């Protein structure tokens, strides 16, 4: 029982040390890959490879040039399967994030266009009504 407790204590102690590092790595990786996808307006495996390489190099930069190169290779090696897995999962859902983004953008544009056209038609109807009332008052004046 004491060995179990000691193992649990060390798991909590070292788990905390690794958890924030993993969370930071994943956060930076996702920010870079999402930023590249948005900037390039497409999702490709190279976005994930670049994000992994950047993040790996960033985390090993304090070890000098060799650490930087090692982190670059490490990040690249883990960026390829991570990106491939994410892209496969998107394909299995039937609609990629890019297709969803384009569809939602198109639907929003069509909705705003329909709203604008309906407002424009109301303005045209009001303009015709106003010109009819002005024209009617002029014909009444001409009769008098």
C-alpha cells in the first residue's frame, strides 16, 4: 500500500511537470496550424508539418543549435501523423473544415443579399408611392 501511495505521489508530481508542457506544446501547435490554414485558405499536411517543426524547435531552442535542429526534426516527425490523422477524420465526417467554412460564408452572403434586396424593394415601393401622391396633388392643382 505504501508503494502504491509513493507511485501515486510521484505520478502527480511528475505528471504536473509534464502536463503544462504538453498543454503549451499542443496550444502552440494548434495556433500555428490554424493560422497557416486561415492564411493560406486551405488545410494541407504541410500546415501541420510546419506547425510541428516550429513548435518542436521553439521548445528545444534553449539547448542551442543542436537542440533547435533536434526539436525541428522531432516536431516534423510528430506533425506528419497528427496532421494526417486530423485530415482523415475530417474526410470521414463527409465535410472538411474548409468546405464547411466556405458553405457557411456563402450562406451568410446569400442571407445578407436577400435582406438587402428586400430592403431595396421596400425603398422602391415607398418611392413610387411618394411620386404617385406628388403626381396626384399636381393634377388636382391643374384641375383647380
